[in-house]
């Protein structure tokens, strides 16, 4: 199906499985007017929802999670078919949704309860910070994790008291629609206005209309589109959070456990067919162990089972690597591999569409002989390709790892954990793992997000729910004096006294004299 834009009201998006080529269904395209109406309904519902105690919101959402898992098999099969991923990876998306419900359901109150701070100077004031919902949060989401990045991402916004309107990718609208339907059914059973969470479908025009109506926009996708979203949000002076591209490096030092590192590189590069913003996209390995490491990676890669198992719940058959979702992404992967080959890289395994399978199955691919003159080492590939480059030492590895406009995730591999953490602290990345990959996204206690052109803002942890809130500071006088010292009327005497106090508090010259006097 060719990408389309500007589809008129009433037209449909046909959804075809990238794995089986079967027609799965269709959704109607929402016009800007329909988006505006959806946001208006959400805003009305949000007033009731925001007035509901946070503990009640959290409890209701946790109960709604039961509906998700009661329909586990239906969701796994639909997700596998629509996205092309193996059953195991589809189940992982459900696990994430469950974790979000449990994590923010239990800790949301602690993150959002008003808390006091003690001013360093104005001790006669009591200061409290409150968190208020922003109103309606818009989500524009991609196709690579169509349940995690729709229902999963909406949960902290809902716990915080907001309403949510989601614009899923036009390539994977069915799983988002079904996940939201299940939540709405459960919420309605508990008396919650169902319009606190809605889905609108369409292409760029629909997404732009959403940005024009909501109180905050959360975007996950390409850097190029993220820029356009940010510019449109800036024109309206609404906050936005962006998780964008990555070109995540893996640094393997000579003392690393090569078996574990190789297993991690293969999974980190090929899980979800490489369609992960935090996947391993380039490896820098110490030259003294590069051959051994590469041999292990190639051997593990050749053992991978590729195909589709989405409708085989009762079978023992399982696959490791599924299909790619977006046909245009296959063009990017092919172009990067061809560019590397033309510039001297060697394809050790893979390097083509799988001729034995009918769908968008690009073979897991390992490249050697690569360098930074090649697109495969500098541009986001977002597919099942792993380029491996030998380096002389960790200094060269660090320099090359940081030679990127992206800075999302990274990993360092070494037997010396202290040295690994030291090196990790110097890698330009939002999260760097030591002797692990991708796991940062599963540590929902810690903030997750990118630097440079990889994004703005954080998800997860306290920041992951507070980003959906307006911070309100309340300052209360403690003593009730008739007037403050700096209120009218001004006097020369008070001015001179204040000047002496300021000199005492803030003059470095005076501080040096005092230190010299008292040793």
C-alpha cells in the first residue's frame, strides 16, 4: 500500500499484514474537524476525570488492565499479524502495558503528591509544589511498537488526570484501536467517561490537526517529523516531548565476555527486526578480539529462525525474527547495505529479502570492513543489520561512538565494571548499559530519553508522569507581620543596611578576608 497524504473525509486506510500479505481490516480517516471534535469531547471528560482523586484513577486503571490480559491471545495474534513480529515480542508489548499500569498505579500518588521545599533564604515562607493535569494530551505514535507506544504511553498521562487522544501510525491502527476499546469498556463499567481516551486515524494532516488542538503533544518517530511537530507546537506555545532517532553504539573491550557480548549484539540488533530506536546499530570492538567476536556473531545470526508464528498459540513452532513493518524502511535498509558494499564492506551473512518467505522479511545481516564513510555507520538504519568495526583501543571506540548526531542509547562491554561505568559516563547517550543492551527501557523507575537529535524530554520514573502536569508553586507567609522589610516606604538607612548585608553574603572579597582571618 503506497503512503498517502491529505485523504478526504470518509476515506479508509486498508491494513495489510507485512508478514502474510492478508488484508486485516480498515479504519476511517479522521478529518481535522473530526479531530477537533474528539479533542473537545476529551476536554469535557477530562474535567470529571481530573476531579477524581488520584488514588481512584490509579485503581480504576489497574482494574482496566484485567481486560487487556483477559484478551491476551487476541491481542498477541492481532499484534503479530499487523506488525509482523514474533509472538514472543508481541507478548512483551503486553508486559510493558501491564508494568505501566502497575508502576504508575502504585507510585503515581507518590510522584504527584504536593511536596514542600525549604527556601535557602526566605525562611519566613512556606513553599509547596503541586502537580496539576495539563488537560488533553495528544500522542502521535509509530508502527514499530504499536501497543507499547499507544496504550502503554497513555497510562501515566491518564493517571495524572489528563484525557488522551492517540493518533497511531497508519500502518498499525488496528491494535491501537482494539487496546483502547478494551480500556474504554472497562472504564465505562466503573463509571468513568470513556472519552478520556480516544483514537483518531489518518496521515500527516490528521497528526497536524491533533497538534493544533491539544494542550501537550507527545511524539515518537523520526527526527525529521519530530522537528515539524516541535515547530508546530512552538507556534502554539504548548509543551511537547519527542523521542526520535538513534544510532546506538556498542563498545566491546578486549577483556569482555565475548560469548555474552555476541549474544547481546545479535538480540540487540535483530529483535523486532531491528526496528527499535535503541537497538544496536553499530559495534566497535577491540581489534585483538574482533575476529573471535565477529565469528560468534555470525554463527549466532545464522541460527536465527525467521518467519511468522502469530497464529500458532497451540503449536510448539516459534520464530526469532519477524517481518519489517513499513515497506519504505526496507528501501532504507537496502540502500545502506548497498552503499556499504560499494565502499568495500563485506556481507558476512544476510543482505537481502528472504526469498523463502512471502512478506517483508529482510534477512538478519552482519557486515564487516565498515567505516564512517558509509551510511550504515552514520545514519539510522532501523532494520536488521549489524555492522562491526575493529578499533585500536577504548579511546578510539569512545571517539567513534560519540561521532554521531544521535545520542539515545549505548552499551559498553568489559570484565572491569568500574572501568565500564567510567567509560559509559563519557558516552554521549541518554542511557548507557554496561554488559547489557536495551534493558534501559524496561527499567521504568529511571528516566529514559535521548540527547542531541534523539529527542527532548523523558519518559518513565517521576519525570515520566510529571511531564504531563503543570507545576504550580504555592508560597504562604508564615508569620503575618504587618509589613515586609522591602515593602514601602523605602529609606536611605535601610538601603545602606541592605547593601552591607549583601556584601557580607555575596562578596567573594569579603569571604577571602574571613577565611584568611580564621585560617
